[in-house]
C-alpha cells in the first residue's frame, strides 16, 4: 500500500508452511515500511525501522498441528538472516569446489555478515574482499569481521577488485541492478545471489553474462521465480540465455535429483530467490525445542490464544 512521501510503501508479508514429521506449522508475519529510493544512482529496496524505538516488526508463530495450539511467538529478524545464509551455505557445500576459499563479498549489512559466517562453516575461507558503495560501511564491516571472526577480510574500492580471482562470489545486497560483470568471474567460481524481487520491483544482482557462463543454475524455488517473473532468472530466460527446464530447485539438488558441478572449471550459481515457510518451520522447531530444554523464554497463558466456541 502506498504511503505519503516519495518511494514509500507499506508491506504486510505472510508465509506459512508445515512439516508433518515435526508436528509443527509456522506462520511468519512481517509488517514493513519499504523504501524503493535510489542510492548512489541505483534503486535499492530497504526496510525502514519505523516501529517504536526505531525497530522493525516481524515474528514467527509456531503451532502444534495435533492440538492446534500456539506453541511460541519468536522475533524473526535473527532467524530470517541466518535462514537465508544457511540455505546459501547448503548450496555452497554441494556446488563450490572443495578448496574454494577466496571470497568476493558484496554488501555490508546483516545478510552479508550472516553469509560470511555461514559460508565459513562449509568452506576454508582464506581471504575475503568486501565491497559496498558506502566506504565507511565496508571498512567497519571488514574491521569487525577481522576481530570477531578472525578472518582475513579487506575492504576494496570497486566491484571488479572483489570478483577477480575469487572462487566464491556472494551478492548480499539491497540493489536492483547487477553488482558485477560476469566476464570478471574466474573459471570454477561459485556465485550466490539473494535479491529476489517481485512483479512490482524487478531486481537483479547478476547480469546476463554470469548466467551465460554458468554450467549449473540452482534456485531456492523456481516456481516462485516463474510466478512472479523475478528478473534475475526470468530475464535471461526471455532472452534465450537460460531455460526454465535447466534451472533446478535446491531441494532437488540436496536430494540428488538434480545435477551438480561437473568439473572444477564449471561456474555455478545459486539464486537464493525467495524464502520458504518450510524452512521457518524446520528452524523454529529446533529453536523452540532447544529453548524449552534450557528454560529460555517467557511463558504466556494459553488462555490468551484460545477460545471457547460454546454459544
């Protein structure tokens, strides 16, 4: 819904999904103020902290499918960024070359941080070159990563410096235009991109050349990209660079139903294009069980969330 002021919209986002094996169903709700203004000449889709105390409003409700009862309400901010990064790490564990460890990282926000930590858990990260348009942000990010994660992270002044020679290239940005040229990619590089976009705001982090050179392209959920004509996949398909039939879902890759890397020289792409409620169910179930086991959380009366239907 449009709001007063330039480039502002209100967005209520809901996702739900369940797992019969866990006996749980999750409903994620985000109440967001979205800015689609230009930053450094590029349209960026950013959530604005307009809530009380300059905070965001988002949470996950976890239900028991056997009783219908509400089990928990969890803030979704930390869960969200790490869920996205974990999906990227799963794809990286399968698709990247085993010795890949020279990373070019785009972005200096929470998603970039979560991706750096997640990929460092599945590959031996030796060096990281981080670029974002804001010089102060990329220097702060690099300093914090060096001290906290004990990784060799250096800020660089341009996108080409980040990409050339890297065997892991991660785009974790809010941009709506490609952040590097595919011709700069080294043979064997594995690329991760998280900008999903929708039918209203067509967003791209990767250019056509990246997809033209890719031997394997995997999406988090191809069906969503097709339904919403998400630009990062739909535009290369329209131009004949890709075919929908050649793009595989991450679930099929994990289950062995889709081909992975064929050679060390292949360029592979994981397009982390959309969130899946099933992932929230899996993650939040584990968090709920762990919290209950440690006595963490605040108990609320069941009567707050249940009702008697008698006349």
